[in-house]
């Protein structure tokens, strides 16, 4: 059987000059790359969106949207922010380099192009891109693992997505930075990843857990942290995964942290985790209405379990209609809400 030759990678060239674009294209095609060409900034952005390239070679001096602006937009988009961008320009002053760096450019090439330099830069940047893609693939395995854990228990389907949404809404109200919001969203999604190590007989038990069973259940926090530890992109979520069951009064687990010892992001996830657990049916309990669940959270905050400020924000979001309201089967409060939530 004769196989097809796979390209070494996909490169998008954005240059409004036919001759310059063609020179770059011919050299890259000769080296085995799949090359797409766009002749202005707007079409360049669209070509990148459609082809998901491994590298963008971007001319700076273009009419309309110049290369600096195209680069800024690519680096501001979560889908393309890790795609290497090389600015190709006749400009070579310190100010031009600074503007390109501030726009997010990964490298620079000066016209007229030195072919050996072009090939070396492209190979180096594509090597880094492929390594980054491998890391993203490994991270996706962990994210899919979180979804798989949900699938074990039909009553928790959508739990991770809801927590990520609720937690991020609180983070926005607290004016957290974009980086903190990303960590919060991802950490909320992954908070229960350690339940992969919990047997079904305990995870899906319809009644109250015994003391020994609850000790096993508590291990999901430490197991989850260990699962995230080997992935650099997930290290920032480890405090959320480990500490989302801590209580301000020290009665939580796994470390019995007290007050400010509990980082803010785990405190946020802990509050929305209880809210979602209360408002959705579980094998061991029926669902509450949103109003009853929030009243329960208010009571638990009064007793020192949760951060009253965060509970107050959650209540305000609900009252303003900014919080999605799960359907409740009954407004009845359980006798000991914190004790039955896992």
C-alpha cells in the first residue's frame, strides 16, 4: 500500500505583496509545509480561523489592519493565543520591536528574508507548537476524565459545567483578573476528578455513608490534586481540587483549614458546589428549590461553614436572574444539609 505524505505543519502567510508572499510560500512548500496565503489582515484572521495553522508569518506594513493589530487579535483569542506568530517586516527599530512584542509576537524576520534564517525559525517554533499541542492533549485527557466521572452517576450530569458557570459568575462580581477567572472556571470543572478512585458502591450509595465509607469518599480531594500535579497547565487548579470541601470553622477536609487559610478560589467553588448539590437530586437525597438551597447556605455561613460574602453574592446573582435555576422536586430542607453532601 502506498501512503500519502503528511505535511510537516500548516503555515499561514499574511502579506499584501504578491511577490513577498510567493517567495515565502515557495520556500515553505519546498520544505514540506502546507501553506495558506492571505493578502490582508481581515482575510488573514479568517484564514487562521478556518485552517488552525501551526504558525503564522505576518507582514507588518499592510493597508487597513496592519500586522501589529492582527497579531494582537490572534493573541487575544483563546483559540489562537498559543499559535506562534512571526512578524515579517522591513522595520527594524527598537520601537517597532517593542510594539511587536507588546502585540504578542513570538519572533521577527527582517526583509529581505534570509532563507536559512526563515527555515531555522520555522522549525524551532513548530517544534515548540507541537510540544504545546501534546500538553493540551494530555490536559484534555484529564478534562474528559472529569466528564467520565460524571457519567458514572446520572444524577450529576452537567454538574461540572454548572459549577464552572456559577463560580465564574461570582468571580466576575469580585472583579477577579482574567487569569484568575480561567483558573476558577477550570478548577470548578475539575474539582471532583479524584472521584475516579472512589468505588461505585460508595459513590452511588443511595443512603448515608458510614464513617469508614466517608473517609474513603474524602480521598477524592487528595487523589484529584495528585492527578493534576503532573500537568503544568493544571497546577494552578490544585488548591481548588484539594480544598473545595474545607470549611471556615475548620470542620472541613482534607486538611481542616481555618478561615483565611482557605484560598479564595476554593472557597468560591465550595459554595457553588453545595448550592448545585442541594438543587439537584442525588441517589441519597431529593432536590431543593433554589430559594431553599440558598437559605440553607445562608444558615451554614452563619454557623461558620462558608464565606458569608460569597454566599451573599450567590444570593444576589439568583435574585437578579443571573443564575440558572435548576428544577427542584421539593422545597423541603434536609435535617443536616452539610452532612449529606459529598
